[in-house]
C-alpha cells in the first residue's frame, strides 16, 4: 500500500511539472489562449495539492 502512495505522489508531481512546462512552451509558441492556460495551470495546482496532502 505504501508503494502505491509513493508512485501516486511521483505521478502527481510529474503532472504538476508537465502542466507548467506545457503552459510556458505553448504560450511561447503563441498557440495558447488564456482559458486553456488557466485550465492547465489549475490541473497542475490540483496535482501539487494532492501530492502535498498525501505526504501527511
């Protein structure tokens, strides 16, 4: 059970990083509107919150 929690934590941290990078890259390419950027950053922030809460 502990191994599953560790894997989930790593996955959520990776998703957090991936969403941040995706927003930066897509905005630099000029193919990202504000609504989509906020949605992607919201997903990343949610994943970060889950990863932080799972540590407790």
